[in-house]
C-alpha cells in the first residue's frame, strides 16, 4: 500500500502511527502530526482534509500489512497450526497498539470502520477454525466423544478474543516482557485440551522454537 503513495503522504501515515502509539489516537492533533512530519498544516490538510480521512487511511494501511503477512507466511499454507496465526496477530497488535488499547472508542467515533472490523473478525475466526480442522485431518486435534458441532467454532472465537485483547490486558497489568510469547502460550492453553498426543508433541516443538 505504501508503495503507491507519494513520499509526503507516506511520511504522514507512518508518523501518525508512531504518535498514536505513544499517546493515543484521541490525544494527537493534526498540527502535531504535521510538525513531526516536517510539513505545514496546510500541506497536511491537502492530503488529509479531516482526522477521519487520516484514521481511515491508517486503518487501511493496517489491514494491508496484516493481510500481507498472513498471505506471505508459508507455514500457514504448508504446515499450519493456529499458534502461527496467533503469533502473527500478536506481533501485529504490538506494532499498532493504539488501536488495540482503544478499539471501542475508535469504532464508536469512526463508524465507517465498524463494518470493516466486523468483516476482519469473521475472517480471522474462520482462518483459525480452518486451521483447527486441518489439524483434525492431520491427527493433531481430537474429533470424537465430547466434541459437538460448535466446539471448534467457540474455540476459534476464544483464540481470536485472546489475541485481540491480549496487548490491552497486558498493558493494564503493566506487563512488558515477553508479551507476544505469553499470548501464544495462552492460546496454547485454550487448544491443549483438544490436542491428540501427536498434536501435543508438535505444538510443544513449536513453543520450544519460540524460546530459541
């Protein structure tokens, strides 16, 4: 996405994200972004006439980055497990923490993003669920007594919620170390009761690689 933008607009977007991460989206004025970008307010307004235009563009950039990372990750194509998706989401969330620390207020203030967010949630949950069923097919996940029709649907939702709100709850608890790895381990805790012995071995190998 940035490749198609002119130099000034690209600078504004990246500067905005840095400032939003430092102080929150609602605490940053357009004038401050312009100054930090080394441009005049009139130049800023030329590219982004309103704060809404800027926020929509920033969220579009975020969507582009996330989709690119998912589609380019070879593990998701060739040897997928839900923990790899969790790792992608958690790392992404850390880079754009302003959005995940204030999701409700951002969506409330910019309703144009609401439908897009709903679509992204559906896509994320579906991706996780698909990987779980791939795991069932490979023998990593159990599928038998005690597994009802919506068991893995609910599990996929729980993993998504854990990822989406992990950075926020870690922030509120003042946790600063190994946030991503702790989030991945929390997702593993949700998956563990449904893993076969083969799955336990495979997932533990994945977790061990995280610590190398």
